[in-house]
C-alpha cells in the first residue's frame, strides 16, 4: 500500500465518478483529495521509490523526496479547494477531467524517469483541454485546439529529448539534465513551452480565459507548476533561466495593464509570477531554489483565489470585462473581501503569503550580484501590484457603478475562496511551516526591517502612482479591444504570409510559363527562317532536332513546377 502512487487514487475516482449517479458524485469528488492527502502524510516518505519494468526499461512511477513531496502536498491541497469551488457543477466532463488532470500532475512530480514523465506530461495536456472545451463556445473550441497543439508539441519534444538522452547516456532517469547537448535543449524547450516562456506563452493567455469559470481554477494550479518542478529538477543553476525569468516577470505587465478581460489579466499575471520562479531556479543557490518552489506554493493558492473571485463574477454576471463591471461590492461583499486578500497576497504585502516567498528570490538575486536584474524585478513587483493587486478588485468591484446587482457567490464558492484566503494569511504570518517543507535547508527570515520597509515603500509609491495616473486620466482605460500578442504571428501573420507566398508563386509560374512559351515560339520561327537549315543537324536529323527542343521545353516545365509552384 505504501508504494501506491497518489495519482492512482485520482484515476480510480475518475472511473467511479463516471459510473456513479449524480447524488453521490460530490462525495466522491471531495473524498478523493482527502484520501490522497492522508496517503501522502502517512504512507509516503522521502527516499521511497517504486518501479516496474517494461521492455527492459525501468519505469519509476514513485520517487519521493522533499522536492516532489512539496509539490504533491500543494497539488492535493489545490485539487481539494478547486473541487469545493466546483461542487455546483453537474457536468461530468469537467468532473472527470479535473480528477485526471490533478492525478496527472501528481504522477508527473513523482515520475523518476523520462518515459513515465512523458506519459503524465501528455495526460496533463489531454485532460486539461476538456476544461476549456467544456464552456461549449466556438471561441473555447478554437482556443482549446491551439492550446492542445502547444501541449502536444511540448510532449513530442520531451520524448525526442528523452530518447536522445538515452542514446547519449544509456539512462532514462530524470535527474539534472543541463544544456550540454541537443537532448538537453529539446527537453529544456519542452519544459519551456509548459512554463510559458516568452514567445511560447500564448497558449496560456489564449486558452485560460476561454475555460469554464471553474476550469480556469484547475488550469492555474497544475500545468505551469509541473513545468516549474521539472525545471527545478532538471535545469537548476542554468544561468539562461535567470534572463528568461526576468523577461517573463516584466513583459506581461504591459499587456495586463491594457487588457479588458480580467481573467486574461490574471493569465498574464500568472506568467509574471512564474518568471520569479524561473529566475530563482536559474540562480541555483539553496536560497533561490527554496524561494522558487515556495513561491510556486504561494502562487497556486493566491492565484487560485483571484481566479475563483473572477470565476464567481463570471458565474453571476456572465462576463468579466472591466469596462462593463464596477459597483459589485454592493451585492457581492464577501467575494470582494476575499478577492482583496488574494490581491494583497500576490502584491506581497507583509503578513501575506507572497511576501514570505517572493522575498527569498529577490534576496538571492542580490546575494549573487544580479543587481541590475534585481531592479527589473523590482519594477515587475510594482507592476504586479498595479495590474493584479489594484486593477482586478478595483475595476471588478469598485470603479464606476455599472448598475449590476448580482447575487453573492454560491456557498461552495465562498467556502473555497475562504479556504484559500486562510492559507494565504497563515503562510504569510507563520512562514516557518512552509519553510519546514522546502527541499533545501532554510537559513532565512523575511520579517526584518530591511525587507519590510523596502516592500512597504514599494507598495506605497505604486499605489500613489496608480491614484495619480487615474485622477489625471493617464491610466489606460478599460476598452473593448484586441491586443496583439505572440499568437498574432501564428494566427494571422504566418497564414497570411503563406497565402500570399503561394499566390505569388502561382502567378509567377503562370507568367514565367507564358513568357517561356512565347520565347519558344519566337525561337522556333527564327530557326525555321534562318540559315541554320543548311547545317548538318537540320539536314541529317530533323526529327532529332524536334525531340531536342521538346525535351528542353518539358524540362523547363518540370523545373518551374518543382521550384516555383511547390
């Protein structure tokens, strides 16, 4: 029993839910993460392994250490909160997809070899896309297809890298990989796609806002965090990750500030927060790695809380466009208050969870002399407060009075948000309990005068800037608009470029063929009228001359067809 991986509990539950009547499904859904958590706490300890052999390959489906256990605790907690939030949902597709998705995340973090990791990597993709498609709109269908293409591509690259790694080393064990060869780079890009690296991120900002109100909560918890775990396992200390992470932390701010869809704002914010984690992994010290995984833990909870608050608004109002909301605090005061807790957590207010995890990464940057990059991350921290800490609650619940008077969120939604808010406050006020779970030894305490004063000043002046910009009419207004992102390249630019290229090639072929025919006819007339008739070729081989020119013409047509038309 101790060698049972927790993912099996989720997979078995998905089958039971699929076959059970509606009246007992909620009980099964709630029992699943509870049983998984009990199994984790009482039966699985660091150092435990379990495997089986397939075609002479050892498939390690359980490798427990402090890193994998931390993410397992996180995913179990996140799945419980997400399940409570979705108790009102009667759609079996979403219920089963959520269980398989959470189970696949657990399977991935306990995978000890690349083939096992690949299996759960693909199951993550296949199960999660149904949480987008379940919204049953054309936009959701199209966004889900694009999402799936990226996820499957990530899996293909992971498999290719794993096979090359096996060819180079003779082992499929998933440990530190590094960037020393093609295999490492393929695996790195595979992890990068799921982490939403710059220019590989559009699947997230395209797909997550189109998911169901409850589906987005699941999505925010698992995919990118499995990728963060994988980077920490395979590429810790690779300096390129520092620069990628800083870029991830900074560029989404500009999109989030001008975005009208508040769930899309949170999608950009998710990339921003993953940037802090990636930076910590790239630095590679014990403090930075602890900070990265601690911030992953914090982010799943406070980002889930923010997505839940916007999901509650979407559930009651039908949309989450900032330009059409405002004044909702009058009839949704509990949701408003819980959203503010999430906003303060992501903004890293002292006594909230974001403060005790993000500060570890920031401190590690200064210790390793990344002073200039630290300034960029300071800008990113201020930007987070603007677009997630202020913009989300302000435009959704305050701002102008939209005249909307929706009911308060359902009880199960409020309970789920309250659980997440409690975790945010508990971690923020008692960080030693989170620090005790971290994989590396912790010699750090966030509540010293320097950290608290620096963060308080940053928050104060950021709030002051927002108020001044808003009063002066300089803050970007909430407008119905389409903002061009990296997805424009493959959704618009490349298809249009290919179409124009094919049209140009087709027209070029027609023009060239027509010109060639005219030129051939001119040559033929010239030859028939010239004195070449006196030469031996025309006298001795008149038939051969015609064959020669016909052959030349056919070859010209063939070359035109191969190189111009195709």
